[in-house]
C-alpha cells in the first residue's frame, strides 16, 4: 500500500518547492512543495488490538451504554436503602441473605423488603436494590446479616450508562489508538475500527566505505551508524521500520534493491551519496527520479525527494551520510512525510519559545537546527541551553530534548534572548 499522490508526481512536487541548480531553497517553501504532493495512506479496518498505535480514520460511536447494565462496583450486600437507613451501632438492622450473586450471574432477581443478596463486584444488581453495603459495616453473616451503619443511597452501585451513554463518541478521528482507548472500545463491544495504517518505512545506507556495527572505524572504513539510527527514528515516529542494511556504490545493486523494497514500502529512506563529489552515487543514479535540493538548512543542506517506480510509485527521501546531518534531515523532512502518510495533523513537532542561557553564533544565510536542552521554569516559561552543533551535532543530539532553531538572518543570539525550540518527545 503506497501513498496516494495529490496532483502530479512527487518529482513535480519537489520541483514546485522552487528547486534550482544554484539557489538555496528556503525550508518552508521546500516542505510545502513536498507535502502538497502527498496524501495519507488509505484506511484499513483492523481488530482493536492490532489497531493500537494507529490513527483513527473516523469517529467511533458506542453502540450501547457503558456500563451495559446496573452492577455492583464492590463486594458486599445488595440491599434496599429504605431497609438499612435506620441502622446504628447499638441498633443494627437485620436482613435475610437470600442468595449469592457473582459476576457471571445472569438471571435477574428481585429483592423483597427485609432481604439482601451477597454480591461480588461486577454482579448484576437485583431489581429494587439501590445500595451495596460493604462487609466492614456488617457482621459479615451468611444466612442473615446485621448492618451496623447505613450508607448513602447508590453507594457501590454502577448504573447502566453512568460512564458513557449509548451513542457517545468514544474516540474522534485523528486520535491515536492508545491502550485506554482499546479498553473503552472493548468495553463497548467494538471489535474493529477503521484506522490509518502505520507507514512501512525501509531504510538503506549506501557507500563502499561502510561496515556494519561491532567494530571500530578504520582508514577507508566507516561504521554504518545511520541505518540503525534512522530505523529507530522512523519507529519512534510511528512507522513500521525495516533496516535493509548497507548497499555498496553499485548502480545496478542499488536499482535492484529499490525494486525489491518497493513491494513492502510506503516510504524509502536512503542515507549517503547526496552530494556532488565523485563518490556520491545516489545523486547520480536517481537524478531522473529524485530532485536533490540545496537548502538553507544547517547542518543538513542537501536533501533528495522523489518517487521510485513511476509517478504512482513509492516516495523516497535521500539523506546525507554524516550521522548528525542525517538525523537533522530526518527531523525536517522524513518525519513530516511519515506523519502525513499516517494521517496525523499537525505533521510537525510542537515548539515553544525559550530564553537562551548562553550566547551562540550561527552561519549566515542558513536556518540552523542546533541540539539543545530545554527546561520548564517553575514560574512559567522555558529556558534552553545549547548543546554541541555543527560537525558535532550527533553528540549533541544524544543529550538533547529539543532542537533550537536559529533563522537565516541570525548570525548571533545573545544570552537572555528568546529563541524557538522544537520539542523532541523521545517516547513518540
């Protein structure tokens, strides 16, 4: 199942962003062009457990009330309030216990004056009973029971529809199916819901120099950190992420690998080879299908976006090979694409304004995404401390809970000034 293009091809959408051979494209214009060419994945009907973590494609309306029937909320004695209202420690009320009711009891029974039932939590309430007397307020008798203290009418009783009436909207379209939502759906008798499926994302690292993890880098060898990190990032964004591994700088090998992965992917992410150097094979091989853009973004200034497999094929995002730049590129481009395919709205992470704790400099003409640590102040508002950026972005990201955004016109931001910070929720 692949994304549904809006109008034209993904290649056209990238070109619509204002891509030119020499100009640096503003990020906002670029993203608008890319996202305009995508639509969410078609909805699926899934069993509620399988639907967990997906986004609802339509409102879910309860077919009946929750609870479905009047029942005991606690263990005790189901009685008539009028029979126990005069109970006192020195003058207990004596009731005949006419039977036991458990949660699996299904036959309706009726109380007569002066009688009660011993009940377990969840049991169907006897007709005319309107209170559950806790055992601690009685002598806990079996054939007869003495009630020493009265309780309020309705104590320990849950009435049908107390929590949710019939016809209530249990969950709105656009909500993620969480464990509590699964429980509400199940309690309402709903077994299936219509959701936007989680996008299937395939991650490929490219480069003759790459070796797999478990060893240290040597001259002529670079450990493949990117495919592992980007697969984790895609999963964190809500995708079903698959790491293919390393593809050598072999044009036919890359083409064959992409052809194989299109059958199981809603989005393909590659890393490496997006520059213009002699070893940048991805840019050369995919130039007819992917638009490679020079963006006014630091430290990720070169991104590729397009479609493999024809105009109705699979979208592909090409990220740079530097691990820090690749993760920033994922945040600014790949993550919004994943969110859009999943039907999320908004597709971007939330951001706040925060007071900068120390002065930082930034490249002229570039929108810098700088790892940062943001703290909520006790009196309200936020403070933000910059972490390592530029060529050290990877180490900075390891400790970051936010990305400080410094605009193209910002050369220096003084301590005490206010800056935008994107919040990185590592749980989602």
